[in-house]
């Protein structure tokens, strides 16, 4: 009995990639041939939430945008940490040897997150109505 070369195991992956590229190119091609091509001043203008672009594109932004992005990352990491903890919570006594260790561990972590949230709240980062400038 003759064995099949190992490279043939990648055939389904290669076929899937070829089909995906073919479907994408097919959709773009069909829309190019079927679609209407009527250029107008409105179509060629930049679209930014329905407003005409005014001013320099390299203008300065308030640091609040970056702070909110950092807060999003902070709370995203919190969710990433809490989900696996919640999934294995019932098995934690067998893993750690203590019945309440996992609970207190998460309580301390949430305490740190609460202190961080309290800090940014007191700094006024979450107060968008009072935009008196950069922090």
C-alpha cells in the first residue's frame, strides 16, 4: 500500500483559500459590471458623518480620546480576566486547595479596577459635557 505525501493534507486548506479569494474577486467583478457608474460631486466628496470636512486634517485632538481608549483597553482586559475565572470558579477549590481563595483573588482584582475607575472619575475624564481643554 502506497502512502499519500504529507503535503496533500493541506489540500482542503488551499482549496478553502482559493474559493475565498475567488468569491471575493467574483463579488467585486460582478458589482463592477452590474453597478451604475454615475460620478457626481457628492459621490466624490469626503464623507464624515454627514458633515463637510473643514480645517486641517492634522489638527490636535483632546487627550480625552486617548484616555477613553486606554479605559476601554483596561475594562476589556478586565472582561478577559473575569470570563475564564467565572468558567472555572466551581473547580477552584480543587485547584488551589482553598475554598475561598478564588473569590478573594477576584475581589482584590475588582478592588484595583474600582480604584482605577474612581481615579479617572475624579480626574474628570468621563465628564464629556465639561470639555474645558486637555487634561
